[in-house]
């Protein structure tokens, strides 16, 4: 579809432009601060598409959008180095390391800023309810007599006021029995739940009660095309009544590409439409989210949440090592990482879900990019820092020849990696 391709390219271009600009801006500002002359600030590689010169620096947009660079005086091994104080190689090792590390640092800070703003202005999920949804028969919670609509008041000797309290206290009780105090209608009751053979919260058999009220709807998704909008309450799928969001999930997930009749209420009016769930790896999705109450937090807490989430996102870089391991494992999956095609797909989908979701995606990618660029591979920032470390330990400079060989090896490795992930993307898309 034309709109799908448009979102793919728009999402990819916006994402890469922001990430590359912020990264190179870090190098640019650090170099300026250190008195290094900047010859060119480029977004993209290859032939120049457009640009202008201001002072000693040429600012350009180049044809190949997958990267960018800041060219500093005295940085190119092939160029004549005069030893002038405004040349990169004339600076001491600490200054050069600061300039190199400033790019990844800016990507990390971008993630913190975006996530902090989202927490401050969009808000964080507010699950103050302690009412449980449907309880599977035979589960530890079902055996203990709990059922949908019960409001949990205490676990053991600890009172609870929200769902986070419930999860935390029940996880702490795994491997033993514990008491649960709950309110059912107007009476307060106590039961004992046996968790001696349970090793995860999910296996207990309780979920938060969430009404089947629609929150976000992806633009041009199955639900959107059927006329479902935010605030609608789903009441039936395929003629079967829906009472909770979990009911809705279970009714749709097993039916990828099947036609389902969905009924919903809007302002007291019953509406119906045929919906064909999207096939997502064998599961049916109509691309909606539950209505989630959010509350804005004060700036200090927002900053803390933004920083913690950025650290969490940066740690997801471990998937790169899983990708390489999957290439040599029998039956291993390489689906843990993607190239430009995969980034464009996810960016386009995030854009369809709205500005806050798109910003969230950019923040997560920026956090991971900050770590990727510190990998000690020549050509990457981490490779430059590695060479500086070698100079410090050996107490002699890396020769121009050694530097060029290292860069050629690093470039060949990165090119092979990009070709590999892009080929994997193409095969994945072709196999749909």
C-alpha cells in the first residue's frame, strides 16, 4: 500500500536524520569547545546534495543517509599535518578522547531528554487498581478461590494499594504459601494461596482487571479501517461476549487473517463491523491498545525515570551478540536484530501510533546507538578510543599506516555486517 510505503520512508528518514544529527553535533560541539577547526559537518555520506559554508565550516547533506561525519582539521591520515594548535592530532589524548566520546554521549542524552519529556508531559502508566481480572480454573489463584472482580487488600502481612505492590509481594512469596486478604462485593475475606511449586508471577493465575476500552488505535490498521476509535468499548468478538481486555486478546490472537465480527459501544450506541486481524508472526492483531490512565510526574522524578529507562534500553545491545551467536547455532534465530529495512518498518509503525510512540522509539534507538558506537571496532568511535588507549599503554603514537590498516579492517567488518543484516531483512520480507 502507498500509505504503508510512505510511513516506512518518512519514519526511516526522520529517525536516521535525528540520530545522526545529534550524534555528529556532539562531536562538533566538543571539537569547537576544544579549539579544533571543523572543515565539514555532513549528514550522510557520498556525493553532496545541498550545503552551504559558514566561516571555516561547510555544512552539507549527502546522498547516502546511513551515517554522517564531522571532518576535523588534521584528522585525515592522508592529509598534511602541520602541528597547528587547531588540528585534531595536535591535541592531547584526553582532549581527543573527549571529542570522540561526545557523539555517543549526545545520543545517550537525547534518549534521556525524550523519555524525561514523555514522563513529564504525556505521563506514566497509572495502575492504581488492585482488582483482578479473570482467574484460570486450576491455577494457584483459582484453587485458592479468587475470582474476577476481587479487590486485593493485603498479601501476607503487607498491605497493597496498587498493582505494582501486588506483583512485588507475590513475587517475594514464590516458593511458599501466603495469605491474601481481598474484598468481594461488601465483605472482606482471607484465603491462602499455595505458591510452593510456582516459579513466576505469571503462573499464579491473576492479571489486573482491565476493561475492554480502546486507548490508542494505529492509523490505517485493521481496527482503524473498521471504524473503531479511542474510547470505544468492545463488547463482543465473533458473537462471543467480551468482559475484560484479556478476553479480547484471547478472542483475536488465534485468528490472523480471519474475518471476525466485532461489536462495540460508542456513546451508548451499539456498532458492528467485520475486522480482519493482521498476521503478526502467526498471531492476530487489530492494532489497538487498552485505555491506560496516565499521570504526569514532577520534573525530578521524570528525569530519574528517563535516565533509568535509557540505561535499560542501552542494555538491550546484548541482542547484537545474540545475533552473531545465532549465525553459528543450529536452529538459532537471527530475528533479534534488523538492518535499515527493519528499522524503517518499526519506525513507520511507531509513527502510525502517534507522536509520543514515535518519540519513544527514537529514544530507545538512540540509547542503543550510544553503546553501539563505543564498540572497539576501527571506524566506530570505540575504535578511535581503542587506538588512543593503545598509544597510552605503548607510549608511542600509532603510525599512519597502522591507523589506515585498522580503519580498512573496521570498514570491511561494518560493510559485511550491514550487508548481512540487510540480506536477512530482505529474506524475512520475501518470506512473508
